[in-house]
C-alpha cells in the first residue's frame, strides 16, 4: 500500500472511531486503533485539512471530535 493510501485509510479509521465514540483524547484514539504515531498524526492532519474534526485542549491533553 502506498503512503497516501495508508494515510487515507488511517483517516477513515479515525473518522469511523470518532463517529462511534465521540470526543476522545488523541492518545486513547491512537491506542484503541493501534496506529503508529506517524499514521495517527497524518490521518488527523488529513481530516483537519478537510475540516472534519475539532480539537480542544483540556489540561495536558488534546481532545478530538467530529465537527
């Protein structure tokens, strides 16, 4: 699988996860989906670029959710 396909796949996994689970920390999402740091953050970047997710800083954690 090419890198761009891997990024799109990770973005899809993240979107589906957030759609099912609602707002979560980036760490929890990454752990639950078993995504590497690179794939998690590239997938989040892809969704951010498409304006599909929101970020909220809560203390030391960053929470993400669908828009």
